[in-house]
């Protein structure tokens, strides 16, 4: 032993006999041969040591065995603690957790889903609170009880967002377009919903059929594969019919929505002079024609599309996710949904405000269209001024402003589309492939076992088809966010039109005021309201004459007019002559005093430029009555012909082959004098108690004017007219006296024109 000490005595069997080593060997008995070999090699390396350890062992032979045994036991304990015990603990913990999870899987799943649902509710609540706080921020408030001034028109534009105001406006419009449960719209919605459910069920069946087809193809079952193809073709028949019915119902819904809303707006717009109030008394609506014709159509189409684009994806997501949870497990679906929701939240934060952009684009489109309409209306004046270059600059500026905004929207859509496509198609696609592969590698409790390659292929294809359909549905829901924002833009514009019409019918206006309206006295007048009393006579008692922009023309006007007392108002332009008649006609509000006047049907107004409607020659005379109303009054074409004889217009009927039924663009066909005589014939047809004549004889001769006045007086019509010359005076209207005044005025005008010649002659004589 002194010459060549052996180390074989320190072997594993000898060590295992010690009582102190039994716990360690008990661990060895439960380990694999690889673990035991690892520990044995460590012990041998320790026993061999280096030369200095051997020398120490020879000098102390008795201590060597105990020390070696002690070191061996320590090494084994360290190895067991560092390698063996942790592995056993982790595996046992995982095994126990798995067993515990499977035992309480139902309760845990319900808790997870409940937590997800509560977090979703909390998120919606937070969003509502944020929108509510934003809506309470100080902004431009509506002025009530009179004409209001605003400094910046842009401040009156409502910010388009999904807040309480949007849902309130949308609910108001829904009550208009869906008036009741028995309406046509409800029946269309029910039928549309039925076909949406049928389409989802057919898609679910096709997904299962896809899996069977691929499974039969992998297994090499040609007969079953061909049978599946036949079933595929048979399912295509109801599927194509269902798709066509969905498109049909969507178009019908859009048409019904538009019809309901257009009829409602027409009833309000053409009642109580609302159309005049929007164009002349209020500044909030600049393009009512575009709102009624274009924005109502876009709102109806957007609402009909949104129902289909939201109801179908939501139904698909519910059914497909339920089927997927049974196949791949609810846990995987939950975590995938969590990741999808996280990415969707990021996308939503990065999504530009497309609703605001759409509303601004519609406004710019309306401005551009209005500029063209304005050029058409004043084409003659522009041509006489040779203002085509100035008008071209205005039109180009409006168009380039519109195009600049459209290009900005296109750029935002481009970058948003890149982000959206990457997340929806690739990120979510990768997550879907991982989810579909779960049943192949993991046994899902409660799911049928897939023992063969064909079964695994069938499950994978079916799950992937359902996942793709569910992802497509979720993607459509995400895309519908932009559609919702666009709907919010259209809803805001249509609702603003309804709000303005309500305000105008209630006597509330917003108009940019002139500087004189800011004085204390004038401001007090603007806040006031007078009384309008129905009476047989016309009487003004301390009534101020105030224009819509706040300009006070007359602070207090008082006069009375009884039937048969004809009135002539003479005054220069801008003194308030037409304003008086606009108050009588109910066009302008009464800011103070008392106005006594007969009902509106007893007052007839004839402007200097008569309005000629589209229709036949007969309709020009009886406007605004229809032919049916004319027949109900007992008036025939012979009576109308007698009226035209008085005004020397009988040849007008004979000049057209169709006679009274002839149709033309009368404003362009008839001269100014003929138009004024047609307007006077219209007065004779209606025979009101009072007639307001706003320089309606400026294009006829004095003899014809005399005939017009005398005929009207003989029909019992009380005339109120004015002349735009001289000072502001009230006097009784007498045709003979008016002709004498006209002759005197012409003589004075001639003398005034001779003044320069007389002055020149005086200078020559005094030179």
C-alpha cells in the first residue's frame, strides 16, 4: 500500500453501505444511469486528486479513509442538491399544476373569460368617460333667443368623434328612418338578419367539408373525395342565392332609409319658411342643397352597409370561436385573442381621424359646388364685367384646396394601410398557424383524438379554415371602424341640418352681426321679441325694423292700414322699404312692438323679378296652386284666358302649339316685361285681400302699370307698393297721382341733365 496505493477501495458499493449514505443512494435508485455515471466520475476525480493529496494520504493512513468517505458523502450531497433535487422539484410542480388545472379547468376558464369581459367593460367605460370629459371642454356655445354673432365660422364646426353626441344624433335619425316595429325597414332588417345567419352556417359547413376533402385526398380515398366535390357544388347553390339576397337587402335598406329621411327633411325644410331662414337669416348652413341631396344619400348607404359589415362579422366571430375553442382549447384561443386585442388597441391608437377628414372633404366639395352654382346664377353679370379671370381664380383656389385635402387623406390612408395589412395578414396569420397546430402536438381535454395522419390533416384544415374565417370577420370589424367614423361624419352633417331647422322654426338664429349691433341699445333690441296678432287689418305699433345681420333700419315704426286703403312707400335704397314687407310676409322676425296682420294666405307678394317655376304655361299663372286645386276652385282655362286679355297676353297662348300645356324654361323664354305681367296675372287669379308689390312694374310702360293697379283695385285687392326714389314717406296710393309724380320726376331729371350745359354757357357769357 505504501508503494502503490490503490484507489479501488473507494467505490460506490462500499460507500453505499454506510448508513449516512443511504439517503443519497436512495436518490440514485430513482435516477437514470446517465445521472449515476456523472456522479461516479465526479467521485473518482475527487479520490485521485493530485500528488500532494497522495502524500498527505500516505502520512496519515488512518485519516485517509474517513476523510475520503466524508468528502465522498459531501460531494454526493452537493451533486444531488445541485442537479437531482431541482429537476425533480420542477417536474413534480409542473405535474401537480397540470393535474390541478385539469381538475378545475372549467372554473379557471370561466374566471379567465369573466376577467376578459370585465376588462373590456372597464375599457369601454373609460373611453366613454374620456369622450364625456372632452365634450365638456369649453367651446363655442349656441346663442339662444335671438341673432347671435360668431367670430370664427370654423369654431362652429363640430368635432367628429364617437361620443355621446354622435349616438344621440344617430338615435334621432334612426327614429326617423325606422318609424315603428311594423314598418318596411324592420321587415327588411329581419329578413337581412336571417340570411346573415344562413350564410354563417353555410360557411361553417364548408369549413368542415374542406377538412374532409383534404383528409380523403391525403388518405387516397378517391371515391369519398369525389362525393365531397359533389356536396361542395350542391352547397354552392344556396350560398350564391344567400349572397345575392344580402346584396339586395342592403340596397333596399339604403333606399328605404334615404326615402324616409328625405321626406322628413322636405317636410321641415319647406314649412314655416324654414328654407328662407336657412339661406337668409342663419349662417350655419351654407350648402343645404348638398346636405339634402348628397349627404343624406351617403348617410343612408353608409348605415345600410355598416349593419351588414358589423352583424355578419360579429356572428361569424361568435360561432367560429366557439367551434375553435372546442377543437384547440379555450386557453389557446384566449391567449391568441389577448394578443390580437393588444395589437388592435395599438392600431386603433395609430388610426387617423378619418371621420373628421370625410366631413371636411364633404364641406370642401360643397364649397366648390357652390362656387360653380354661383357662377351660373350670375353668369350675365360676370360676363358684362368681364370677370371670367377673377372667377377662374376663385374656382381654381376652391378646387386646389379640395385636392390638397384629398391628397392629404390619401397619404394618411397609404401609411395606415401598410400598418393595417401587416398586422392583419401576417402577424395575426402567424398566430393562427400556431393555434391550429396545437391539437397536433398537444392532447386537448374533451376534443376527439386524432390518431392518424388523415385525422390530423382534417382537423388542421378545418381549424385553419374556421380561423381564417374568424380572422376575416375580425378584420372586417376592424375595417368597419373607419366606416363607423365615416358614418359619424355623415351623421354630424345631417343632424346639424336638422338642428338648424329646429332652431329656425323656434325663432333662434346665428348670424354674423354688423358693428352697430354691438351697442347696448341695439343689442337690447336684438334680444327682444315682439308680438304678432292675427287681424283683418294691418297695423304696426312701435315695431323696430332690423335686418338679419343686426343693422337697425328703423327703431320704431307705427302705422295702420285698413282694407281699401292703398299704401305707397317711397324712399331710397337701403332705407328699409323691403324690410317692412318681409316682416309682413313672415320672413323676418319681429324684435319688438306689436304687428297686427291677416293670415299669410290673405297676403300675396310680387317681387321685381318674378319667380317662374318649372312647368306648363298654365302653372305659371296659377302658381303655387296645382291644376287639381285650380279645378277645385271652379276656375277653367277660359277664366285664365280672360285674365291674360286684361294684360294683353292672350297671344302668348296661341304662340305655342300646346297652348296652356306648353312647357319651357320661362325665365329664359320670356322678357322682363312679360314676366312681370305673368306675375300680375297670378295676382288676379288668387285675388288676395292684400298685395305687396316690390317694384313689380319697373319693366312695363306707365299705361300698362295704370291698368294693372286699376284692375287690382277693382278686384278688391288692397295694394302696398313702394318706389325707390326720394325720401322715406308713407302716402296713399293713387294711380293718377303716381303718373303725375312720374312725369314731374322725368321733367326734373331732364333739367338736372341740362345743368352742366347751362353752367358752361354762363361761364362763356361772363368771360
